[in-house]
């Protein structure tokens, strides 16, 4: 098992341990303004799927990203930045 797989397994264990119901993905737009989205974890493998494959979203809804014709983007989390929120 690779170090990358170990990190993913650790993340999944933390999500299960804390009973997390959502993943909050955060990124910055081209102006450096933080943007985020919360994704509901409905099935046990939802978190692992998002970590491995990313999450599709409409990039045209973020100012300066892309126009409506090229708006399908994937947001893929950086697993080294994973943390749990205290609430």
C-alpha cells in the first residue's frame, strides 16, 4: 500500500470516527477570495469517491474562472490539507 493510499485510509477512518455528514471543499478564486462547497456524505463510499475522483461543478458560477461554454470543472481535494472542523 502506498503512502497516498495510507493517507486516504486515515481520512476515511477519521470521517467514520467523527460521524461526519459533510465534506467541505475550499479553494480560492483568481482574486484570492476563498470559495467553498459542502457535500453531503449519503453513502459510506462517497468521501473516498470524492477524494479519488474529485467533484464536478459549474466553473462559470465562479467569477473569472471560465465562460458558460467551458464550465464543467472538477474540484479534486489535496489530501495533505485535510482537517476536521471543531463543530
